[in-house]
C-alpha cells in the first residue's frame, strides 16, 4: 500500500496534536477550578470557561488564580514550546507545498504566504490534504 502522507505532513499532524493535547489539559484545569471554587454567573448559571463569566472583577481575580495554577503545572511553557514546534512544522509543510508549485506562480505564492494569513492557511490546508502518492519523485 502506498503512503498517502509524507514526513512533512506527519510532522505537522504530530505537532498539531501536541498543541491540542496541552490545550485540553489546560482546559481541564480551568473547568476543575470553576467547579472547585463554585463560580457562577449572576443568573445562577455555571460558566463553561472563565471568559464566560459575566462579573468582570470576579473574572480578573479568577483568571489570575487559574493562570497561576496552569503556570505552576508547567503547562504554559509546554504550550509555548508546542506552538513553536507547530509553527516550524507549518513552515516546513508550506515550503514543501510551494516546492510543488509551478515556477511561474511560486514567487507570487511565497510572497502571499508571508503577507496574507488567509493565503498561508489555504496553502497549508491544501498541502496537508495532498495525497503524496500522486506526486512524482
């Protein structure tokens, strides 16, 4: 069976999964913090996340305390490292995708990827979804 993903696509998948995993651990800490501290909105509803709190003063206090918990767990540095790895994997995947583009449009795409977030996202998505078994060596 032919491979349908190359090393750039696999590295991007792994890096993206790492970021999502750390974010989910941070989210779990935030939800536990909300439950443990009995945080409720004035209407009696429990906010799903801290940013859903309606009382701004209470939000500021709770956000600072929860951020300290996340930082003490080492998740802040871990997330920053994971995001840096994801950015590097994205850059390599985009460079691979651009290397496949015809020479006539490559320079235009390279400039657009640097200057336009939407173009960057589109090239990243297209290169990620590319079935590399269809690309000649």
